[in-house]
C-alpha cells in the first residue's frame, strides 16, 4: 500500500505519517531560494553578519516551514545538518574539493550548528501550546490511530521524539512540564543534540 500525499500549503503529508518527502522538498526549495539570492549571500562587499541574518530569515524559513509537525529520522536529521553546512560553505565560497572540515567552516563563519536545535525549539513551542489547551488537535495527538503494526523495526513516533527532545520518559511527565511555561521554555532551549 503506497502512501498517499495530500498537499496543504505546499506541504506533503503522507498517510503513514512520514516526513521524508516533505523535508527533502523543503531543502530543495531552500537551495533554489539560496541560488536565486546567491549574489547577496556570497558577496564580500556585504558584512558576513548581515548575510548570516539574511540566511536565517529568508532561506531557513523556507527550509523549516512546517517543521513543527515533522517526525525526523536520523537520516533526515543528517540531511538538515548537511544543508546547513552547504549554506555556510556556499556563503564562504568554499568548494567541495578544498577539503575543509565542517569544524573549520564553523570557525570561519563564527557559528555553531543550530538548524537542528531550531527545529527542536520550534517543535517544543508548538506542542507546549497544544498540550496546555483543550482542543481537537490535542485529542488527536493523544489518541491512537486505527491500523496494524507494520513489519520490521518500529519508526520513531512524533510524541516519542518530543519526549526524547525534552528529556522526559513518559507522556504524563511531558504534559506536566508543559503546564509550567517557564520550565517548558527552559527545557526546550536546553535540549541537547
């Protein structure tokens, strides 16, 4: 049974809840946007700090649109991190044949890897808001989906991924944490990885 894709605001939602196609599509759209603004992002006549802000505001907002709902596997996480480094390398005009490590690129651009952290913080903000209020969305998040369990190793589920991000081992503890906004914000910003 092949997954059926449904479009909503240019997003790809599959019946089986996978986000792979959506993530790859967003990265491709963001790379296209980067190429369209390449003259601004790669010029040395503009301050690097301004170019980094432009990257985060314009390019990353395209890449991360709807990331709050993604269930991200380790492979997709690596693709997001590779996209972040691709942007930095292009901004610094570093060619792949130059054989410069990611750490050296991060030192040159005076940044840390923050794209994955941004995804986790945005996801935590959204789910914290949803868990604090009674709504249909909360009911759907807490409910079980009809169907059967597929063969093979089970995939990472959205709520399990959130519990892992926030450092909680049960849904009940996650829900209790969401009721204290300050503690939730602190936990969201301190999420590791």
